[in-house]
C-alpha cells in the first residue's frame, strides 16, 4: 500500500472516494439490467380470441406471417403452414417463442413449432394441442448452438399426417442474452427463495438497543433438494455422511417398487425399504415415495403380468393398502401411477378408471401424503408426442374431474441437451394449475462426457430452482459400485466429478452465508436470507439471547423482536 494512503488528510478523500464508488456501484447495479423482463404469462384454456402477443411480438413485430408454399413448411406439414422468416438469429441467445394456434380440418391436433436454419433443423421448439373453433396458446423456445447457414424459417407442423390447416395469431419471438436470462433467474430467487428479516432488539423496559451485536446462522433449508439413494447406502457410513451433509430430501431408486417389495405373489419383503427409511428418518431427511405403480409393463413384476383381470384387481388393491398403511406418514409424496403418459399397463387390463381408483385408494390409505403423477419428456423436450405439456395438463384435469385427489406434478427431468427456454415455457404453463411441481429425477444423459454433464446440469438446476412453480428438486444420482443410472456426482470413493462440483457449488450459493452486524439507531438489524430455519444470537453489554427464526415463503419482511 503506498505510504500516502495512510495519511490522515488523505483518509477523508479516500472515504469520500469509497462513498462515491459505493453510490456509483449501487446505481450501476440497479441500472445495469437492460432489455425486457421475461414474461411468464401462460394460458391453458382454449379461447375464443387470442391474447395480445407477448413483448408486442418481439422481433416478429411488424412481420406478417407468410404462408409457405414450397420448402420445408410445405413438405413437413402436408399442408401450407404459416411461417416466419428470421434472418438475424445468433448462437447462444435465448429465444422465447409464443403464439396462438387454431386449426381446421380436424377437431384437435398436436401442433409443433419448428425451425430450420439452413443446415440444421430444430424438430420441436414448442407444442400446443390445438383445436378448431378456438385458440390455444403455444409457448416454447430455443437456443442455437451453431450459426445458421441460411435464412431461418420458423414454421408449424402437425404431429400426425392428417391434412389440416393451421392458423397462427399473436406470434412473438423475444431474444434474451445469457446475462439477461440469468438476471431474471436471480430476480426470482431473490423474490421467491429468500426473504428480508428485521431483528428488533430492546431491553426489558422496551427501550431500543443500538449497537447490539447480531449473528445469524442457517440451521436448515426450506427448499427440498436431494437425490435418489439405493440400498448401497446401507452400511456405508462414508456415503451416509456425504449424503446428509448435502441433502435434505431423498427418494429410493428402486427399493419401493412393486418388483422389489413383492418379488413373488404374497411374499412381501420390506426389509431393505425399512432400513433405508430408518436412515432418512434418523437424519431428518424428507423422503418421496416412488412408486406405487409403474405403467411400463417391463417394470411390472412378471407374476403380475400373468394375472387375470379379477386377480389383478385384488392384487393392486392389496399393493396400495399394504405399502401405504405400512408407511403411513413416512413419505411426503407418493408417485401413484408412474409414466402413465407413455404406458398403460393397468388401464389396458383394468379399464379406463383404474388410475382414478388408485388415487382414491391411496388417498384413503395415507391421507397426509401428497399424491403425484410423474413422467418424462415433459420439460426435457417437446419432441415426444406422448408427453407434451398440454397432454399432461389434460390428463391431470381428467383425473381431478373424476374425483382423484391429485396434488402434485412430477417432472422427471432426464435430460439430453437441455432446451432452457422450452423448460421455462413448460413450467410457466404447468404453473397455471397451481399444483406443487417437483423435478423428481434430474440427470444428464451419459452420452455426454462428464464435463458436459456438469455444464448442462448447472443450466437445468438454475432454471428449476429459480422457477417460482417448482417446489423441490431431486437428482437421479444414486451411487452404485459400478456407477449411476446416467450421471454420478462422485466416483465410488466419493470424490467429486464435474456434476458433483456443480451441485456443491449451487448448494453453497443457495444458502445464507455468515450474517453478522450491529443494530442501528432504531435498534434494528436487517438482512436478506434464504428460506429456512435460523438461530439468531444477540449480545449487548453483558447480556445475550438466542432465538430461533423460521423463514417460510412470503412476500413481506419477517420481523423478529428480541428482548434482552
Ligand atoms: C441483428 O442483430 C444484431 C444484434 O442482435 C443487431 O445489432 C442488428 O442490428 C441486427 N440486424 C438486423 C438486420 O436486424
Ligand atoms: C451450419 O453452417 C454454419 C455456417 O456455414 C456453420 O458455422 C455451422 O457450424 C453449421 N452447422 C451445422 C450444424 O452444420
Ligand atoms: C427379504 O429381503 C432381504 C434383503 O434382500 C433378504 O435378506 C431376506 O432373506 C428376504 N426375506 C424373505 C423372507 O424373503
Ligand atoms: C405365467 O403363466 C405361465 C402359464 O400359466 C406360467 O408358465 C409361468 O410360469 C407364469 N409366470 C410367472 C412369472 O408366474
Ligand atoms: C407413445 O405414443 C404412441 C402413439 O400413441 C405409442 O405407439 C407409443 O407406444 C407410446 N409410448 C411411448 C413410450 O412412446
Ligand atoms: C368411470 O368413472 C366415471 C366417473 O366416476 C363413471 O361415470 C364411469 O361409469 C366409470 N366407468 C367405468 C367403466 O367404471
Ligand atoms: C451487567 O451490566 C450492567 C450494566 O452495565 C451492570 O449493572 C451489571 O452489574 C452487570 N451484571 C453482571 C452479572 O456482570
């Protein structure tokens, strides 16, 4: 440090400079955000009239849609498609797209928005279950990972080859830079995952105490963030300690599945599940129940596949009752009917109302558990016609209308290369139902190297944690001696892999670091903290006090009065 910096005369100017910089920085940070804020509007009802375009149309503003008579639009749809010519798309930019769709020539059809860039095609950037006679909202997006070789064309295609006419209204394409996208996430985190606290300190007469020292320590986190575990965690204290240090939620990878608990008819065996439950319970880790039924016949016990309809009816009834009575109150959620958008083993055999029945029986057996549907390829991609956001919503509505007490939306999140704007758009739409949404099985495909898995994982975790409709995140990273399903956080010696570094980094980022200071002239000390449980220590002169503080979700400042 130069000697002159220590001179008393210069000190004043130094602190003035600091003040100047503080003001400048404050101003700069507050005004550094340029560009539009992301618009999370979403609609799931078919409307008589389309709403106005988001962002006034964004970069499509003033661009008339043109009906493509030749080229991709024509050949892909089998009918003419409205299309937008985009001559200025850039790589890395987050593009969010939305429009309203109506069809004629069929009662309803799944319509996909697509994009060609000359030398590549994005087969799906958003879908809507469109109808004739009313307008449906389509929302999605894309990011280009290589520059277009030609003018881009955004157009539409129905999933089946029937000859329909597609009409589009209020189309909007809005670009965001990576920084703008991130700024929106951070803003949501600040508003939804954190809260402002004001600690007021007074003496026994009620006089405010200034310069009382305050220190705050986060004891637990409100947001459930966890991983799948398997029986490999039993008898492995190193793995157990590693898990408990990080996570407050768990799900058993396979150990509650029907084939695990009843390998042969009537031979119930809950030994392993009991031991795993003992581990989570003794460590105050929240556990999801996964799953009661799995609609994929491959994962249905062989003996169950052999049953007659009557036998199967009895077997499913006793499966639900046995499992949920045994663990009543132990699991916060149950995935009742796993992957029913893709498979229908039980409905095929027991009739259309089977799932309805499952939910009713589950509700009776464990009224406190939140009952979930759980499926894949909903946020991961829109290529899968079985599990589009609208088909999921339609299925949820059908079940609820039939009387099912269905309280949660499970999104597995087995990603390939994630499409983050699409993920957000789908969450926006699902969020309109007002049900808790959990990302239940997140991982990145092992077709990618570990470094890339880490990068993609960070993208989807940031998107999930910052979306206001998401209530919990589970990773599908149960550790086995021979690795993991798709992605491990560590090697078998519990040394971090890139994905593990990402998780540790985010866990640290999303917790309240050391908070300490002094009360001001009003006897108040304010700070911002992630939701959770806290210990607050106050000291003044020779007096001190310790208080617990619970910080649940809420908009207003949380006030804590402490008297010494
Ligand atoms: C293309 O986009 C860049 C930045 O996104 C902008 O500066 C430029 O003006 C645009 N050009 C045209 C022709 O729209
Ligand atoms: C498409 O062409 C552009 C420009 O020639 C090139 O930079 C890019 O890598 C190509 N993308 C693919 C997927 O081939
Ligand atoms: C139940 O499962 C445990 C663990 O796999 C096994 O050791 C035990 O023999 C089983 N019990 C019965 C009665 O099959
Ligand atoms: C299924 O039924 C067939 C014919 O009755 C029988 O041979 C087979 O062993 C059964 N499989 C199981 C797993 O029970
Ligand atoms: C998806 O839907 C198609 C057509 O309805 C069906 O043939 C297929 O078996 C379904 N399941 C999966 C897993 O894709
Ligand atoms: C299915 O449930 C609905 C509504 O509860 C009922 O009206 C219908 O008769 C049921 N169908 C069958 C095949 O049980
Ligand atoms: C604590 O401090 C107060 C005021 O400074 C003094 O009157 C009192 O005797 C002290 N008590 C103890 C136990 O030191």
